[in-house]
């Protein structure tokens, strides 16, 4: 093998190793990352309590004081 071929093989092996580590770390991150929730977020206008409720609920009752609240719009 000539020197350019050895350099090409060396660089290719290193790049494949870096790609394998990147793919492995991405798969591992996805496995342990929390999943996004579909719940709506509410903040009570009376007591300020922040809570969540089902995504199909338009208004929700605060569990602390009983006030009906609209969801927070981001």
C-alpha cells in the first residue's frame, strides 16, 4: 500500500468511529429523554397555582381553591 492509501484508510476509519459514537449517543439520548406531554397548562387567577389537565379540556377547576381557569397560551 502506498502512503496516500494508508492515510485514506486511517482517516476513513477515524470518521467511521466518530460517526458510530455520534449515532450511539443520539440513540441513548432519545431512549432516556422525557416524552412531551399533550396536557394543557393552567394557572389559577385566584391563587396562582399552576397545574395541568387533559388536552380536551377548555376550562379546568383549580384543585387548590376551585376557581375555573382558561389554559395558558404560549
